[in-house]
C-alpha cells in the first residue's frame, strides 16, 4: 500500500518501540519520515533524525522547524514520546507528577503547537496521539501515568474539535501492554520477570502482549488520507482489554 506517497510525517519517540515501528511503517507506505527523540543514535535510513526533548519548548520548536524544512512541509504528526510512572497516589512526589505530565501531556502540546502552522498548509493533515488503555481502565500502581493518559485522551478530543474546520484530523490510539523495550525494562526490573510477563499476558483477553507493529498499524490507519472521515476517536489496540469481559477459561 502506498497511501502515504507524497506525505511528510514526524514521529516523536520514534527511536524505539511503538514510535520506531510507526516511523518505518509510514516510510514503507510511501511517506518521508522524520523522527524526533531524546536519543537518535539508533535511527537509521530512510528516516531523518532530529534530537530534541519534548519537555523543552525551544528544543521542540527547533526540531519541528528543522524537520519541516528537511521534508518540505508536514502532513502527519505522531505524538508518541512518553515515559512511565509506577505507584499509587501516595508514591510519587510533586516533582515526579510535574515531570511525567511535562513529558506525556505538555510534550504533545509543544509538538502540536510547533507543527500546526505546517499542518495547516497540508491537504491531508492528521495528528495521532499515543494514549493508553490506562486512560479508560483503572490499572493498579499506575495513578500518575494513568492521569497523564486520561489528559491525553481529553486533549485529543479537544484538539479534534478545535482543528476540524481547518482540515486537521486528531485521533489517538489506546494500546494495551505492548511488547516494547519499555515493557522489557519493566520486566527486567521485576523480582520474577517470567511471572510478571505471564500476569501481563493474562490481563489481555487475547492472552498475549500487543506488538509494536500492531499499534503502528492502528496509528497508520488513523493518519492515512484513506481515513479522512475519522476524527476525535480513540482506537483500542489492547487485545480486548478495555471492552471484553471473559469468563475464566473452560467455564
Ligand atoms: N509499551 C506499552 O505497553 C504501552 C502501552 C500503552 C501506551 N504506550 C505509550 O506508547 C508510547 C511509546 O512507548 P514505547 O513502549 O514504545 O516506549 P519506548 O521507551 O520503547 O520508546 C519511547 C521513546 O520515547 C523517547 N522519549 C522519552 N522521553 C522523551 C522526551 N522527553 N523527548 C523526546 N523523546 C523522548 C525515548 O527516547 C524512546 O525512544 C508512550 O507514549 C507510552 O506511554 C505504551
């Protein structure tokens, strides 16, 4: 499929996991793609790399401008960079709450703000935010992280309303637990990584983790000009975790 032929995309957090899979998928479907990431050492051709920190406005503005100049404009913004946080509402101090909101929520605000002037000049403008099942389901030990993703969900709807008449679509994907380097780090830090993986797999009705490629496929679907009537939606890519209620196996 070459539905992205002639389009220019910027993917934040595109050096790893879901962002990396998305950047390569969009390039494979014909887009010219630039990656914005803290660490771009692993970004390879045909992707362009721009090092920036989404928690720093100057850094974001500079990288978005450079990416738009290198690509000759911008049609698609994938707001994907994000970080995790563990614990109940008692476990993270104010500084940690500010830091995670700064990256996960304000990071998307900064990149969108810098990209919008370019997106307005596109004939197929789309923004896709990486949200999470944590926005819509109560997960234990994820109070701060879930709050940031709830904000991303609401931000997605508000942005979709603000920009629909400018021809800019805004949607988000809500992945379940995805098999990325991030989750690999979480498993490595667990007392029993195999048991932790089994528990995460069992939480999803499909009985397995979501792959980065599956989330990338959903992001590409929402970003594609073929989805021109889709805006203000959250697409679950969670192995049924949000919507299904199964009986125990065999009963
Ligand atoms: N992996 C999961 O289970 C899962 C589930 C739901 C949602 N998500 C979301 O998917 C997104 C990507 O997660 P992933 O699992 O691919 O993680 P990952 O750690 O593999 O990749 C995240 C990328 O974001 C970059 N990044 C982090 N902070 C940054 C900053 N301040 N500025 C610029 N870049 C920064 C990192 O360098 C890294 O390349 C995140 O928003 C995450 O919340 C992940």
